[in-house]
């Protein structure tokens, strides 16, 4: 045993105790479209790895989390190990969700019987792997110390047979005689195949092990709209989380992943507080679901090339439309490059790099420059002047502060390129206002001025911009 000075030991115990005693991240009581965490209004913004930080033994999650913190980001998304991918899935180079043979670590212990399809012994779904849960707790602890909130995604559908044949839940990979079902029948309330008790037990175990972490919320299932996942099954897993936490005396937020792009949430479970979407540009889904008074998130991007522009526009647009969470999928994080420096090939379903992460920090700094808890989406403030094939979004604390984002529509054909200006007519109460134009890519303040609104209208001309520009308008 390594001895440490008594004072150092006491300080370490105090720090761990303080983290454990903190209330988990929750919806902000004054504006539940955002979070309250560690006493501060919070919006979650990140550019994170492809969800294998825990289940992939080769991935140095400490270095990764240190990088997120250094880059000014505060969220990550990770899978539990019930699902993983084969190399080459979705054309992802060095995919963190595709561990090398023998490198998968899952919640279940290995048996004495060889035969797991990606190296090593089969799994015993009746026994837990203590090393896995230690790694998971260490991941949460380090994330908490670095100011990073973790979305723990419990399950994922099996898009292809190549994913299903790697899951410990598949009957070919465990010694328990369960999971002999088609990949589209894994997540249902039908007990044929014996997997529902396994999934419920895993949910209870995870919730119990992680009860003391304040930097955590649960997402039931990634992209459940693929692969036969039923809403009844998702609601059952929500119920298991709620009942387990009731007995433990804690409560973490729960998320459902609703759709790619947009959809109206139907008959929401009352215990669900976050509704996440993927590839949500334009961010129409925020307005469609804003009346739910919960956080609306965009927690996966991609399939629009490797350039920064479409994802920067997606992030700014989503959050300025009233979203509370944005997670860009960043393929520059791989095992051996946990600092986000991997140079991936052009054939990649998305992007990500250090420069883009700086752009996301600029977005976060811009929003945190406002009292955003008191702001609401206010598209009606823009009465004229948005150029053709552009989109604009506004958050407003009426009469006091306005955050506006104007960008080329990255899905529009023949959108203009090259420098341009726009004269925006805004409906704001009479008075004097400070104007600040910000470059979303660089963070530079392009121009400052003071203007007077008369008759409830003011016209503001942007500096020259090529792709996008942001406005901070504050009453003097």
C-alpha cells in the first residue's frame, strides 16, 4: 500500500465527498429548456468521440476528457458495452466503438468457455465484471473533475448482423442460453429469448453503481427508430430507472432519442426530461416540441462531409432556436489520439478537429455572455432583411437582450458565396442598444456600435460576411 501524507488523504476524501454530495444535473427550475448544474445555469455543448471511451480498453479516457476540458467543452456521450461495431462500420476509420479483438470490456463477466466472436471467452450474463464497473466509475469521476457531463446511453439497436453477432446479449456469445433471437427482436417486452430480464438487471446495476455522480444523465437507447425497438420497451426501461432510483433516494435526468431530423414527441413518459434528435438541421424540431418545457437536444451530427461549416451552422442554429444541448460527433478522437489529433480519411461520415472544437467554445462563450435562462426563441423579432437562401434565429429577453444568428442555408442549392452584407429589420422596444457583431468561426468582434430603436423598429446592417455572423444586442 502506498502511503500519502495525512493532509493529502483528507483533501482527497473531501473532494470525492463533495462530488458525491452534489445534486445531479437537472432541469433549470426557471427555464426547463436548459440545465442547472453545480448551482449554475448550463447549456451542454461538445464535440465528442464515437461513444467507445469506456468499452474500448485501448482508449485513454483521461486524456480524452482532459482534451474536452481544455477545449472548453462540457459533455460527452458513451455506450455501455451491450452494443459494439465491427471495423469498417459506417466507413469510420479507427472507430472507437469497434474495439480490436480481445479489447472489448463489457458489464458482464467472461465465462470459462471460449468462443466470443471478437476474441476471448463468452460472457456470463448472470455475473458482473468488477473491472468494467471500476473503469466506468473512474470515467465518471474524471469527467466530473474536468467539468464534463456524461450521457450514458444504455442500449443501441443492431443495424446489421455484423453488430448483433458482436453483442454479449447474442446467444452465440453467452453461456446462459438467452438471446437466440433476430436482431430486430432484441428490445421488446416479448420475453421470448430471455433478454428483457437481462436488460432490466443491467439497468438496475448501472443505476446503482452510478447513484452518487452528479455529472450524469441516462439515455435509454440510441436511435430506437431503427431495428425494431418498441416505445413500450423504452418506457419499461424508464420505469426501471425511476423505481431503482426511488429506492436509492436519488434522481438523474432521463433522455429519449426521438428521431433523425425532426418529429413531434407523442405521449411522452412523465419521467423523461430530455428529448434528443440527430442531424437536426434546420432545427425545426425545437419549435415543434418547445411547449413540452423540457430540454430539446441535438446529440449526433454527421453524413454531411468532413468540413466544419455544416456542423458549425447546425450547432449555432439549434441552440439559437432554443435547444439546450448540442453534441457534434468528432472522428478525430481515436485510440492513440485521445487528444483529438487523428487525421481521418476523406471517406468519413462526419468531421471534427481541434479547430472545430474552438468554434464550439466560441458558441458556448457567446451564449454564456447572456442571461440565457431568461431568454426564449423569438423569430418574430426579425421582420425583414434575411437574404435569400439564408436562415436566422433569435433568442430574446424581451426589451433587454437579443442573441441573433444569421447563416447561409447549408442545405440550399445555389446558396450565395463570397462576401455579402444584410440589413436586418428587428422589432424591439424603443430605446438605446449596444450592438456587437461576432464572427462565429474566429470569435472576433467584427464591429461595435450603439443604435436607437424608434417606433418599435431598428435596422442593423451586418459587416461583410461569407458564411455566418452572430449579433449580440443589449439595451443600454
